[in-house]
């Protein structure tokens, strides 16, 4: 499982259907509508981390704004790669 480091602590990233549902609840958008808008990218990543923490029973103390505040712009290329992984693209197309 991949991880993200925030405030010197690692949190799991979990790309699950539950994260996609949470993204819809959070933004009102379907995951298939995620493009290059930074707010959507951050919200989707947030739901992956939030879900990973719930699954792994790791306390995750941040709301989406607090989460975004802790992500440095220099980290975005690597984190965006997490979101463009082929498994996500396949799920978005409904091929998995």
C-alpha cells in the first residue's frame, strides 16, 4: 500500500470504491469528472488517504482543507501520478 507523509507521519493511500463514493459525497461530482482542476485532484487524493486510514485503523485528524495545507506544491507531481495510475483509469471507465 502506498503512503503519504504529512507532518512527519505516514498515512496509507487506498484507492477503493469507498473512496470514490466519499469523493462524490464531498464534491457532488462523479470520479469520472475529475480532470486537471486542482481542487478535484486534492479532494480525490484526500478521500484515498481518508479511506486508507479508516481501513488500516489509523487516526486521520485532517479535514480536506487541513490536508491540502500540508501538501507542498513540489509533491503534487508524484501525488498526481497516484491518481493517474492505470487502475484508476480503468475503474473510471468501468472496465474492472
